[in-house]
């Protein structure tokens, strides 16, 4: 009897994890990546209250930089899968790096991740659908999850 319980317990624990993987079936509604683009897929774990979370999509390149502030030009676009209503995100062509023009006294240069500039791309947290992003092949896509604080504050009246 105990020999049967262990495999069943293992199977019961593994099934939810397998369901979270981006299966080809789950990605079927989404278009294939265009030439020169990669498709990035983020699977988010379920949260107790997903309305209190957001996902920040961060795109950029690792470049050699000096002491100046650097950023890349580029524009995010939210698109919808026709017939399904699912959202996906596309980063258009990424322009050359822009930077401040401060004199760097030490002249040191280093490798650093340079983000695509502009407003942060914050999207709704949804663990039921994959977060699908299309970006140029030479661009790295990162993300981070933002969470609301449990405590709220009252705004004073004036």
C-alpha cells in the first residue's frame, strides 16, 4: 500500500508544475516571431490576489558604458491576438544608445545592461495566461514583479 502512495503523491505534486510550463498548445494562438525577432514567454506563478501585482517588462542590451546615464530608444506596443482577445507585447526596432554628456574624469568603461528608455512597461499580473513578448533578436528581455503594500494610508483633506 505504501509503495502505491509515493508515486501517486509525486504525480499529484508534479501535475500543477507541468501545467505551468508554456506548452506549444498554450502558445498556439500567438503569432510566430517575425524575421529578426524572438518570442519570449514568461509563465507567472499563481498569487493569492493577483490584482495587487504588476509585471514590469524590461528590455535592453549589455553595452560598454562610461560614467554617463545611458538608455536606448524604442517603443512598446500592446497588441491583441485576433479571435482570442489575449494581449501580447511587441518592442519595435531599438534605436542607438543616448547618453548624458558629462565628462568622466577616470575614463573607465565597463559592461552594463542599458534599458530601453521611456515609461516603464507595467502590465497586469495574470498567472492563467503566458506573458508573451516579441523583441528584436539582439535585445535581452527581463522582468520583475511589483506588489502592492498590504497597508494603505489615508490622504489628508485640504
